[in-house]
C-alpha cells in the first residue's frame, strides 16, 4: 500500500510539474497560431501535433537521441553535471512533450474565441502588445487555457511509452502507468487494479472539469 501511494503521489506531482513547465510555451504557441499568419505556420502546427500521432515509444526514442549522453542537449547538460536520463527530470520531459499538443489545441481555441475588437480598442487607447495580451487576451481566454492545462495534465498522468523509454521502471522514476505494467507483468493484479482505479479517478475528475470549462 505504501508503494502504491508513493507511485500515485509521485505521478501526480510530476504531471503537475510538467504541466506548469510547459504552460508558458503552450500559451505562447497557442497565441501565435491563433493570431499570426506567417510562412511555415502549417509546419509549426504539424510539429506541435506530432506527438499525438507518433507512437509514444518513437517519441521516447527521439528524446533519447536528444537527451542521451551522445545527444546534443544531453552532452551539453552532462558537461554541466546535469543527468536527465533515468531520473525524475526525464519523467517531466516525457510528460511535457506528450502534454503540449493538447494544451496548445485547447488554448488556441480559447484565444480564437476572444473578440479581436477588444484587443484593437485597447491598442487604440495606447496599450502596447504585451499589455493587451496580459489584460485583454489572456483573461478572456482563461477558460480555454485552464481546460488545456487540465487536458495536458490528464495526458501527462497517463503517459507510458515515452516515459519508460527515457526514465525506465526504477523505484525513483516509476509512474502509475509504468507501475501498472510492471505489476501486471509480475502477477500483482490487485496492486495493478488499485492503481488503475486511482488513475481513472484522477483522470475522470480532470477531464470532467476540463469539459465544463470548455463548454462555458
């Protein structure tokens, strides 16, 4: 029971951290896609959505190529004494990458629903782009942003393929999804079932709240 509680709290904590880490980038990308037209926009949109259609293990393999000791970012971080692979940092990275597309999609929808006349009026009254964004666009799109954050959190919570590739199934990096797989493989059906209930309960609550925010 202690192991199950530890795995559950660790997963929720990592999913929350991953959502917070990716939120600023997701909001920025959503605003750019909702408000700007530029060459390569379709390519950017496709790249953001790619983790939704790639097999998660393929995404994990790409992360290994980037964050491994022989990868460009992994080598640089290793020179600074930072190890990512098979640590809690790898869990956060994998969850963040998988959560980003859903966050961007919902947040973009939120920005697209904002009447641009309010932004234009604020601009004519002397407000700069940053002030317009912070005082007009962001508050009016907040429901879409919150819904996207909850969707991203839910996706991070259930992430398995990329996580097991970059973080493994170590006691210090084991998430709910990985633990369910491990318990099932070792014949611990009761523990796997209990974690399934925990995961489904948390995900159900997050998704229901996200749907309510998106519908209002």
